[in-house]
């Protein structure tokens, strides 16, 4: 089943008075007896079977997903223009001092020694700099190389031309080195600027270019195939009797790309066991992501299809709301499948719980530091399970949003983060962990 096929059963906010709760415990690796953590490339895990008895605690499920992503993907040497969105496979080191020479930080005059000074020409950025004699000045542009012998830069607005001489028009005095960017102010040649695991964004590209790089060594992006399951899904137009619009295809595809992976295909698969089994077997992707069919309904064929494909379940249900019937499987050849529930918000919960940790680890991305903030209001929780609650980040802390049922997207569209609410809820003022919205 997929988006829209089941009514939401979200508990109203008033149904559970949240009890005081401690700050969520740090994520720790579960013991082998509790969670089967596979070795890289192995096919360890439970037999393929549905059922709430196999549900893992939410922190443990994320640890299993991280462990599953330890397989190292190849490195690539890419031109700067092609490296955007990849992850650095090795630290970024400066190939030159930055700046590479003393430069002017302002438009004005480069001066040598105390004033007044005798102006002697103009020096623009990109022009060679000739030595400057003591008592002389040369008009200079921001970014131009400071001529040898210059001791400071006099800003244009502070300089006064008095006949053939240039004088300082302020009473503050011109200190040696004023408005000069000295060589190596930002970094020295050979200095490590960014660690491996840094995502290559526009600022990283600019820094790499400034310190002399034409190419970067990055990790290959993990490839993903998105299989949207269900007979009831429409790709366009208004819903019809028994038919609903596919929300997860348009929602998940850009989020998966933002996670550092390459979405090689997005395909619709009908509610048919054979079609689903073959789609899983034949997928060339590093990670297959499916939507729907993770429970035990009459057309929920995912468990059977995984068994037929020789897969092993690493996670078969997570104690989290929404999204508890999510799963993670290792395929026979060492690749992975993430099965997301069909309801939209539940699928997003599965994405942040299993898909993103797996994909980030495969892409070589450095783990994000945990983020906590006080609750701006009581955050309602589930009696037994972790709850992922869409929130706004305000000056007072995390503020819960309405429309947070598993089949809803309205709250998510406004959300800035998910609050990780432990069983029982969190009182206003108590700190809670936040996860960025994908």
C-alpha cells in the first residue's frame, strides 16, 4: 500500500498528557544480541519476515543503517565544475599561501614610511608592483599586490592631496600594516583547510580554486533507484474514486539527491509479486528505495519479494511513530534496500531513520554533530515508541506543528526540523534532539 491508501490514526494532542522526560539518550551502538549489525559485504541478518516482534529501538535502527553503509565506494578525480555535491575523499590542502602575496584591502594609496608622501602613479590589480621609495605613494586598487617597500594603505576617503603632496586627512594616524592583507593571512601552503567527508558546496569550490586546485578527489555518489509501489497512484491530475496522487515520488527524489546520491531511475511498480521481485533483482543501484508494501496487507509483497531475491533483513520495523513498519535489507550481492511505509510523513520518517544514515555513510559524508534545543511547548509523545514530530525553530526553542499525522504533509511543508521525542513526551523547557528536515 502507498500514499493515501489508509486513513491516518494519529493520536490527537489532547489524548496523551505528556509526562516529564529526560533529554533523549545519546545514540549508542546496540549489542549484537539485540541488533544484528552486519560486517561489510556480508549477508547476515534475520530471516525475511514481517512482524512487530522484530522492531528495533529508533537509535539502534539508525546505528544498523550506519553500519550497513561502511562499504567504501571508489574515489574520483573531478574538475571543480563537476565536483559539486560530492564528498571530499581526502583533506583539502592549500597549494599556495592565501593570499599569495601582500595585497591592498582598500582602494587608496600604498605609502612608504610616514607622511606626507609624494604620489607616483597608479597600481591596479593584476599589474606588476615595482619597489616604492621611502616617502612615496602610489594609487592602488583593492586586491592589487602591495609594492615592495610599502608600509600601509591610506584609504581614498582619508587621503587629502595638498598640491604635489598627499597627506592623511584624519587625526588617528596611519599604523604600519593598516588595510594590508599580508601574505598567508588565511592559510599557508600545505595547510589542511577542510577534512575528508566535507560536502563540496559552492563555498568549498571557491576555496579550492582560490588556493590553487583545478580538480578534487571525491567519493563516487551512491546510486539509488526509487520504486514507487501501488496500483492506486496517479502521476497527474486530481484524485479519482479509489485513486490518489503519488506524493512520494516528487517528494523523495530531490531529497535523495540532496543526500549526496545519484537517482538513476524513479519507476512505478504495480501491486504484483513477480514484478516487484524482478525489479529488486534487476536493479543496478547501490541502494533500492521502495515506498509502501512494508506491512502485512493483502498486496504488501515486499517481504516475500526480498525472500525470493535472496535478501536478509537487517531492520524489520522500528519503534518509532510515524513510520514503524520501515525496513532495511541487504541484498544477495551486498547492495541494500530501504523499504519506506506508504504514508507520506511515515515515509519521510523512514528516510531520516534508515535511508539518510545509510546514504551519507556510503557517500563518505562526515557525521553531523547532534543538535539539541529546549522545547518551546509540551511535545506530545507515544506511550512506548520514539516520535518524530515536525517543529519550527523559534527563539524559545522547538515549537510543534499541527497536521502531523502519518498520511499528512502540511505540517512537514512548514517544518524546519524533526524533534526526536522519547516515549511519554517532553515538557516545555526540557531539551530535545533535532534532526534537520531532509
